[in-house]
C-alpha cells in the first residue's frame, strides 16, 4: 500500500481528501501556489507552486509514492516527461489525455459509441447556421469550470460578439439539449481493475452552476442502468485508476447523453461525504494507493446536497446561517474557509432523508436555500 499521496491542486476537493487521509493512514502532500487554498490548512505538507509547474511536481514526486489530481488544468506535456522518468500518476496521463480538452473529450466519447450532443469545432457563422439552430452552445475547449466558459447563445448577434471576444480555435460548438433533468454519477476503479459505482444523482444547475443534488435520482430503472453502464464503459476503456464524476442530460423521452467527464472527484458527489459508507474522497485515496474499494451504499434512504454559493463580497464566515442550517435534523455543513465572492462555492450542506422524507427533498432544499440566500 502507498502511504504518501501527492495531490495537484489545493481547493476544496483536496481539502475533503485531506479530511479522509488520516483515517486511511495516508499522508497527503499538496501542490498549490495559493496561501488561502482550503487544503493548505489540512495537508501534511505543501509544495508551493502553480499546479501546472512541472518542476514543482518533480519535487512533489520525490516526497510521494503516487500523485493524483483534484483539478484538470494541468500541463500534460510537461508531466509526460516525469512519467517517462518513472513518476506514478493515478489516473495515468494516458487516461487523462483524451479528457482535458472538451472537443477531444466529446470525440473520444463518440469513438467509443457513447451518446453525446451533436458537436463540432468552430467554423464560419454561415456554416454553423446551416448545421445548428438557436439556441446553440459555445464552450471553451479548456479551463472552463462552473459554467465559466460555457455560453448558451440565442442569436446571431451574440454569436458574432462572442467570436470577436474569444479566439475561435479555442471553442467547441454544440447543440442545445432541452433536457428534462441533469444527472451525475461517481465511479471509481482501482489498480487491479475493481470498479465501484455510486447511485445515480439528480443535479440542478442555474446559470450553469450546480445549486443542489438529490440522491438517488428519481428515474426509471432503465435510465439508472444505462447511466451506470456508461460509467463502467468509460472507466474500463480508459483503464482509469481513481475516481471520475460523469454528468449527463436526460431528455423528456428518456434519452441519456453524456455531457462531461471530470477525471476527479466532483461536486455532484459531495453528498457521499455524509451520505455513503465510503466518501468519494476516501474512494479516490483507496483507488490510487492500491487498496480495495469501499462500499458505495447510502447510509440513508436519500441525501440532498446544497451548495452554499457566495452572493456578496465578504470576509464573513456566516456562522449564524450555518448554525441555523444545522438545526435541521440529520444535516451537516462543510465550510471551505474561503472569502465570499458572488457565485463562489463557499461550502455545502447535506441532509440525510428517511423513506418518508424522500418526497420532501425539494422542500428541504428550499428551506436551506432560504436560510442561506434570505
Ligand atoms: P462546466 O465544465 O463549466 O461545468 P458544462 O459543460 O458542464 O460546463 O456546462 C455547465 C452547465 O451548462 C450544464 O450543467 C448545463 O446545465 C448547461 N449546458 C451545458 N451544455 C449544454 C447543452 N449542450 N445543452 C443544454 N445545456 C447545456
């Protein structure tokens, strides 16, 4: 078993991984340049450098048995040289290579016959008009997150304005899916190919940012099986060692389309921290350090997760609001310790539901959102 795990990135995902590490006797060493990153307070050691600084990653490698990721904004070419020198990355760089660019990722999914929205590279507006209808979706091929870099375009004027502002070679174009719901799933694979897949989650995004999730998603058995089978196919095709978060669109006629693969733990899996036998963060550590995978069973009939998003610039720790959320039965609050900015993910709350409460999931979400955004 590998006891020293390096993590490239020091955000809340690494912070939650660092919470799980001591329980597995693992030392977590984090590479980040940001003094105020959440994981700084919990990591055993920090390599102070930008996450795409491969010299720093070479140093990190001397302190660790294996290196994993909480962020995909890495310099793959530079890391490949380290891999050639024997540095162990999990997931492997080969597994990450087709995923880091959204156009390449869609192309990979299409090659392995998984359903995706119609997509292409940018061409001329005339050409796009011949192939797509408004609204259409433009996405930055790299470095998009929380909807930054995703644009739902309603008319030709907006399309032309965006094409002026963003280098078009960096854009992916795709059809707008009038989905009925969005789904997510967390899946893990370990060093000897064991796979563990969590229940299907419903995710709700407003302005392209996740606001809440409900697990298990209230969908047909056939949809559940299809989403689970797609997750398994992706992990097996890429021989992933680690945890992936995969997002889907579900249409009104029950068609499932893959929206995105995050090659790491994901916001749609935060509910696992309080809601499952093994959290997605412990699962990633287990997978990359050569352990068997844990149980993905829910600890309750259902779990809701609500993101606590910044709605103002502030230094406040919002203790009063957090305490009010904690008055709700079977609730938990995870506070990342960041300063508030509008839209920033500052923390999240989870509530475990018993069978009778499953139909009340949305009213519990509203209750928490009204405490938070009052
Ligand atoms: P990010 O990588 O920033 O999370 P995504 O590609 O996942 O960006 O898009 C964020 C959100 O934008 C999605 O969860 C969804 O709500 C909306 N969205 C993205 N692509 C489409 C699409 N093709 N059709 C409809 N909505 C979309």
